[in-house]
C-alpha cells in the first residue's frame, strides 16, 4: 500500500513542526504540506489531494470547522482529522457535521496520533465507540424524523453487509473473521464503499448511510 | 232611706205640710179655728193654706228633684181628700177640682224646678271640666316652657360641662326637686362621668364620680335606655345616698340623642308625696333635650377639630407647594393651569400670569403629548402611575428640557379638585446618565476585548508551549531512547502534570471567552452552558430552538451569551431550581431568548432605584448589557413561583 499522504494545518509553528517531526519518523506516513490557517489548508488540499488532513480548530481567517466543510465540498476523498483543545459535545457534533472523520485532542501522544492516521486510511473507526454511538443516535433520529428512505443502489450486498458491521463498531479484523475474508479484502471493500459514497472515512460513511436512511439505529447498536 | 230620714230638709218639708193641713181643716176643729181666726194675718185661711201647700212641693223638688216634688204634691192632695169626701158634701165638686188643680200645679212646679236644677248641675260639671283642662294646659305649658328654657340655656354653649350644669339647674327649678345630677358619657372609655350635681353628699360624689355602663342605677339607665323610678330611695343600696334619710322618690332618665345615649339625668324628691308620673314625662323630655344638646356639642367639637386639621394641612401644603424644588402645576381636568409654584416659573421661563393663561399640554413637545394626555386621563381614573415617564418640555426661550412627569388627582372630601402635576427637571440627570451609559458601553467593550486578548494569549502562547512540552516529554518516553525505567516513571509524572496544567489553562481561557461562541455560534454555546449546568449542578436543562437559526452580529451574540451565562449563574446560586428551560426564537427581525426555572423565585422591584435598594444589581447589569445592543430584558418572578427572564434583541 502507498504511503499515507498527510497535510498539517495549524497556526502555531511550534506545534506544526512538532507534529511533523512526530510523523516523519514513521515509514508509512508522508507529510506533503503545511498550512498556517484555514484558507491555506483548503487551497493546499485542492493542490496536493492528501489522504488525511490534520486540521486545528482555532485558526485565524477561516477556522478549522469551516475549513473542513470546504475541503469536504471540494475534495471528499480526503479524510479530515481535527486537532482540538476541547472535547465537549457541541464541538464534536459540529466537526462531524462539517464532515470530519474524527478528532484528536491536541496534546495526544505520538502513538495515538499515528494510530489514528493509520486507522482512517484503513477505513477503521477513529471515534471512541461511546462517543460514536451518541453521535450516530443523533443522526439516526434526524433521519427518521425526516422520513428519508433512499435505498442504496450503488453498493453491492457484500458492501452493504460490511458497512452495517462497521456501523456496529466492529474492527476490520473482526469483520474479516465474521465474513471469512482477509483483512486486506475488507479494507479494499471499505475503500470502494467510501469512493462510491463520496466520503473519506468510516465515520462519514456511517453518518451518510444514517442520513440516507439505509439502516436504523437498531442495526448499529 | 236612712239618709233621707236624717236629712233635715225632709222634716222642714213635713212641718210645713202639717202646718198647711192644720190651716185647711181649722174650721172643723174649733180650738184651732179660734187661734187661726185671731192670728194677725192679713190673708184668708184658704190663701194661707194654698201658700203653705205649694211651698213644700217646691222645696221637695228643689232638694230631692222631680220625684221628691211629685211625692210631696201627692201627699198633700191625699191630705185634701177627706174634706171633699166627708165634710163638705155641697161643695164636693169644687173641692175635687181644687185637688186636681193643686196636683197639676204641684207637678208643674216640681217639673220646672227639677229641669232648672238639672241645667244648673250640668253647667257646674262643664265648669269643673273646663277648670281641669285649663289646669292640664297650664301644666303642659309650664313643661314646654321648662323644656324651652332648658334648650335655650344648654344651646348657648358647646362646653359639655357647662351644658350639664345649666340643664341641671333648670331641671331642678322646674321640678322643684332639691337633689339632682347629670352623668355624661366619656367619649373614649364609654364610662359615665358625673358632670353636674346638686344636693349630693360629698361621699356620694366621691364614690360615684365615675360609673361604668350597666353599673348602679345610672349605669343601667344608660345601658338600656329606659327611665327608672325608685319610690323609696333611702333603702336602696345601689343609690349610695348616705345621710339622706329624707330622700323620697328618685327618677333617672337617659340623655338620649338621635343615635346614642349620652348619659343620664337624675333627681331625688323630698319625702312629701308627689306625682312621679308627671315628673317622669317632664324629665324624659328634658333628658332628650339635653342628650341632643350634648350630641350637637360633640358634633360641633369634631367639626371644629376637622376644620382646624384641614386648615393646618392646607397651610402645610401651601408651604410645601410654594417652596418645593419641583415644579407643581395644579390643573383642571382638561389641563387648564389653575395654580403654579415658583419652581414652575424657573423651569419654564414663563411668568405666573403667562402660565395661568394656558394649558399644561402647550408646554410639552408634540411627540410626547399623547403620553402626557394619557397620564392625565389615567390620573383622573385614579390609576397609579407605574414608572416615571421621561418627557420633553419646551421653555419660553424655545430650548428643550427633559422632565419627569407625575400626575395625581387632588381630592378634598371625596370631591375632585383637579389634578396635580409634578414636573421634575432631569435634563442634567439625563446627560449624566447618558455619559454614564457611554462609559458603561466603553468599559464593557474594553473588558470583553481584554478577556478575549487574555484568552487568546493563553490559548495561543501558553497552551501551545505546554502542548510542545507535553509532546517532548512523550517523545522522551519513547522506546527508542531506552531511558531507565525510573526516569520514564518520573517523566510520566511530569507528562501528567503538564496535562493537568494545560487543562486548567483551557478552562480558564474558556471562562474568559468561550471559543465555542466564536467558533460555533450562539446555539451550541447555549447548549454548552445547559449541558454544563446539568453535568456540574444536576439541574436538568433543555434548549429548544424555533425559527430560522442563523448567526447574529458578534456583539449581539456575545451580549446574549453573557446575559444567559449570568441568568444561569443566578439559577445555580440562588434559585434551588431542578429544571431550566431555554427557548430561543429566531424571529424575522429579532431574537427572543426566554429562560424559565422552577426555583423559589424572588420579589422583583419595578423601579430601577428599588432594584439597587434590594441588591438586584445583577438585573441592572443584564438590562444594561441588553440595552447596549438595543435589546430589552424583562424579569418576571414571585416568591415560590419560579423565574422567567425574557430577552429580546432586535436585528
């Protein structure tokens, strides 16, 4: 598999450089650019098409959440990981709403950061299951209220099955085991699903599926 | 019968009758005939006999009435019969005619005399009756006169003691009694006070100078309003008239006015038998006259006090009115100026005379005129004016002054005397207030800027350095460096400390200026406040949004957020509420935030000055904050019924 291409957007040089030095020691991760505010980040993504964008919320001009919204509108295949100082519900909901795959607290250790990037790339979950459930529940509620039931036409049955298991918080190896597939095949299926659904991460795919009414909250809990 | 026999007139009549009979039969009895013939009487025997016969008949009729006369005539006729029947046979016819004639004359005489007597008797009876009536009239006249005298004497004065004294004197004069007294009710205690007395022993006066209602005879009379008559007073213990053995009957009557019993009047008569019933009537009437006089005097006294008080309060008002620093206009119901004080002239620049020629409405600017008229009509209906109203007034030199207007009705004895308008010049006050508000705006702005600056600094510099530090520590602990276990343990400790410092810095920064408001807007910020309240204090909080949700001007969002923060801070500090509901309505041209709690509530003073007095400075601060973005804030609460704050900010 190719190296995971990452950009870093943070207005603090010190933090940006720190993050970069953390990631550069990893052989499977390549930092392909840096931005010092939201606007630069949006431009950078449209230029280099990274797999993952690490974006800080508090940035001048355009803040991280707005930048994420724009990135996802222009280039949905890029998964956005938000670096935030605050982990309250309002922030998490807002950033997921904007299309982020997940978030990380800014003082995360190196391992957590690297693992999160790898997970996003592999189509794994990056949200803590408890938080994920809370967020999904909220989305399921709004979908049911809206009464949208558009059946998936673009996804195959197998893909739908995998998505459903993913929504039920199963990891890639667990899905592989249950369906008697290799991990690599599961990862490939997820990649196809993301592409077909025009999203960049498992979180986005599940939220989108909930929004479209493909499955209900009962399917994922 | 015995009585008649005893009557000497009967015997005289019988004697004369006998005499007549002797003369009649004298010629038949020789002895008597000689005596009679020789008697020197110039009349014939028959004439004498006829006179002597008619006299007893008349006499009997006179003394015994018609029956007596008739009886006498019959008796004499019977005495004549033997002559007609036995003696003179030749003259028999003549004799019988004579008897019949006599009988007729006798009866006639008897009838005439009797009739005359009866007429005389009837006249006598009538005369007697007339005399009696005259007596009664005289008596009544005397009583009336006495009452009149009592009335005129007691109406001469308003002094109740004087009335009692004069009345008693006159009553004793009229009744002829020597002992008398008057008790008058004490207005405050209701006791009876001995106000006038005559002929009472000093011991009695001492012992009974004050009597409670219902106590003693006087107290009972005053209590029940019925007169009392005691025939033999000296034996009655209740009377307490020691040493007056000779006291006869006692009469006590109430002093009754139209509405109340004002006291008692009593007299004690001498030992001689006297007619108590006529005295009682007179006394009762006197009691009423005195009662009415006392009532009248009390009323007059009351009136006098009221008049004095009125005069005093009028003088006081006049003084206050003239010297008041606030302009006071006395107006008619349609606003015509009736009277003004000196301050009015100073305020308006018009002279007294100029002001009296106009209406108060002419003094106010056109834009506030409706409000002025409303105040006036409101005052006429006796509505209470709630807040002071700020109005613009035009002076004589056409400059404007800002004033506060209070209108209240002027009443005297429930009669409207017009309206009183108190006008206070607040131009200077207003200018100061505007300056103050300007400063408050500036200070608030500077304060918010400063908070933002510090919050940013903490976030941008301090926090970032700490993040770097934390990462460096993390890197030091990585396996590659192969540090000894003890060092890693200490590094881990340092790492954790750094984290908690970072957390502290973040919280501090959020408190100063919640980034959530700037990053996400008002609704998530309010939801954050609500979830915080629920998490930290267990107060169930709900946020509901209506209307078209959107971002507002940053100052408006900040003001609304700060006010909500203050309200929720009050909720958790004072209300003891268990739930809070926040409703935010994004209306077409304004945003309305309503926060309701189910707590214990509190008394909300209406006036701003009272808010200061009651220490509700928070409310003032919030109102001020709302005003800075053109909004209004209304606090509704009451003891025990929760609190609702409504904030409206126009866009």
